[in-house]
């Protein structure tokens, strides 16, 4: 089964070709980061327009690199949510046009579920059940993946996503966009115990997250320092902030795995690229006898290969869409396509 997958939910235009779900023949990602940098974040209208300009080239390159043509494609997979509606519609309309003209099945994929599937590409023997910590630009979820397509959301953020907190704090320190990778790099040179930023655990045993209080604490620290005329050490602020985020992420992930009685923990999403998070999780999973898996950095951030992998498993489990498939900006994990 040869799959062509498209992803355009945010600021990456991507197309990939896969064979039977886990074998990636090509994965072309055209990032718009440089375009949005001057605005300090993704501008939705600009993103949609750039997707329109790029998508045909990205698809051509993906087919080329995989050494296949349209007639070899058996299945079209596409992200239909969550994400920016205008951006989603570009990939979705393209996918529908292709599925219709090639007369091949169409599968609508949930982008956040897609992030989890990046792990199946990297780890050929990985099978559910496991606990997945999904930490991305717009989402922070602890998910119990019981089987393919079967998810229980154990907890999620009540305000900012982890990646969003990284991006906002980086902007406040004046580090540029996107902030996650820059804070990660700076942290290595800083003292993580320099500033005692708050860790928000919420109610006892809660697996939900909250990062807006931490973000405010960092902003207050920066403002206070400025008012008092004290110069800040960016490396220390970055390292102390990052540690406050990952302490909570790791504690709750371990708690979730213990509670569900699984032996495997996986991480996914852009923030799963964070070296501090990977390191602390490695230590804590070893100590608690859990297996830990994560995707390579290239599969942590947005890409169509993960969407193709999810499309494959959705399809063989009986889920496909039709020409009524529409973009759903707030699509929930586990929500299945229904013709309305
Ligand atoms: P979503 O998947 O929730 O719709 P998104 O697709 O924009 O959002 P991703 O592409 O998964 O998010 O991830 C981007 C986020 O990951 C950004 O917030 C970025 O700062 C963060 N990020 C990337 N690399 C790192 C890193 N090394 N450390 C921390 N954060 C990182
Ligand atoms: Mg992105
Ligand atoms: Fe994403």
C-alpha cells in the first residue's frame, strides 16, 4: 500500500510518500519559519497563502524522491484538524482533488494523533498500549494509547501549551522565534537552579497542566530586574524556566504510566525535541523501569510522514473519509470523521 500524505495545519507545508505505514520513501518539509520570524509568530493569512504557493512543488518533490508517480498511489492521507482553518483547507482541498481524480480512498488524520505516530516510524516494533506525552506548539496532552485509534486523554493543559510557553518566554527575553530550540541551547550554558520559578501541579493526582503562571513569573522576574536596573543572565533565566517546565512534564508522565500499568512511555511533538526533557525522562524512566521512546528531531516537529503513518492505521482499521471531509480547527483526539 503506497500512501501520499499531506500536512498544512500550521506553518509547514509537507508531503510524504510511505509504504505500508512505517516505511518512509520521502518526507519533504517546507518550513515558513523565516517568513513569520519578523512577526514573532505565525500569521494565519500569510501561512495560508504560502501553503497555496508551495504545495504542488512539495508534492512533486515527494513523488520524485520516492521514485513513484500518481498512478502508484493507493491512498491519500491528510491533516484535517486541529490547526489554522485557512492553512488546513489548502492541504485538505488538494488531497480531496487528488483522491477524486485518482479515484483512491481519502483518510482525514488528526494532527495531534499524527504526532504520536512519528514514533511508529522510528521504532518498528513499537505497539500500543503505551503512555504518550504530546508536547507541541499548541497542545500539551497526556494520552493513554490503548490500541491503534483508541485513545484516552488522561490530562491536558488548562491554559498555555508547553511550546507556547517556550515561545512566549523566549520573546520576552528577546531571543527570537521559535523560542523552544533557542531556550534549549541557551539552557545548556545556564544554571537551572539560579531562579526558583513555580511548578504548577494543580490538584493532588491531577494529570492536567498549567503553564500560564510560570510564564507570568518569568515576565515578572524580567520586569522587576529591569525596574531595579539589574541585568539578567539570559542563560540562567532560560535554564531555570526550562527546568520548571520539564520537572512537571516528567513527574506527571511517570505518574500516568504507573497509574495505567503500562511499561512503555513515548513522547511526541515539537517540545519532545528538547534535550533537557529527553535527559530527565531518560533518568526517571530508567529508575522506574519504563521503556522510553522518542522520534528523531526531524519527526518531532510538523511533517507529513507522521500523517501518512496515522492514515495507514486509520485506513486498515476501517476509517476513511469522503468528499464531505472539512477542516475542523479544534478537532479532538480520538474524534472520528462523521459525514455531517
Ligand atoms: P500543534 O502540533 O499543537 O498544532 P505546532 O504544530 O505548531 O502545534 P510543533 O510543530 O509540534 O507545534 O512544535 C513546535 C513547537 O515546538 C514550538 O513551540 C517550538 O518552540 C517547540 N520546540 C521545538 N524544538 C524545541 C526544543 N528543542 N525545546 C523546546 N521546544 C521546542
Ligand atoms: Mg511549525
Ligand atoms: Fe504540530
